[in-house]
């Protein structure tokens, strides 16, 4: 009886030692705090990123409109009137 209790206590100490070593090595609280800080940083910079994407999209649409106008100007077909690409090409 006493030997089994001592064996169980020894196993419990070994388990607690392994658990302590794991927590020191991996440190889940530190990882959680780091990920939480990263999440907050991403959350607060989301609006800035959205504005940048909106600007890039508008710039690309502007360039596309310029291309369409240049193609329409150099087009012999009058029916396009600069609104669409020449679908014959």
C-alpha cells in the first residue's frame, strides 16, 4: 500500500517536472500575448490597408479608361464613340 502511494507520488513529481519543463520551453502565455498584440495591430491598421487597396484599384481603373480612350481614338469605326473596346480586333 505504502509502496504504491510512493510510486504514485514519484510519478506525479515526474509528470509535474515534465509539465514545468514544457511550460518553460513553450511558454503558452507569452505566445498568446504575442499573437494578441499582433491581432490588435492588424485590427487597427485595417482601415489604412483598405484605403491603400482602394487607391490602387481606382488607379488601375483610371489606367484602363485611358487605354480604352486611346484605342477608341485610333479606331476607324465611328460607332464605338470611345465607350468600348473595338470587339472586332
